[in-house]
């Protein structure tokens, strides 16, 4: 009986937490789809070298932020 009540509490807690996360996940999913549709024409005009430079710069900024303790 005790194991069942603990398991039931565990499930209820996770269900409540999943309900709290539903809105941010839904908004993130919708924004990802909008970004892919809007970005598709832009990416056709961007060269591979430009994309590599942008990614390298972003990785460098994130690395500096991690090293400095900002992120």
C-alpha cells in the first residue's frame, strides 16, 4: 500500500509539473516553426562561409560568458 501511495504521489507531482511546462513548450514549438518558415528565404541567400563565421562567433561569445561566469 505504501509503495502505491508513493507512486501515486510521484505521478501526481510530475503531472502537475508537466502542466506548468505546457505553455513554455508550446510557445517554443510555435516560435520554432515560425522561425523556420521566415528564415528559409533568408538562408538561401547566406553562404556557407557566412554561416560558419556566425556560428564560430556565437560559440566564442558563449565560451567567454561561461569562462567569466555570466552564463
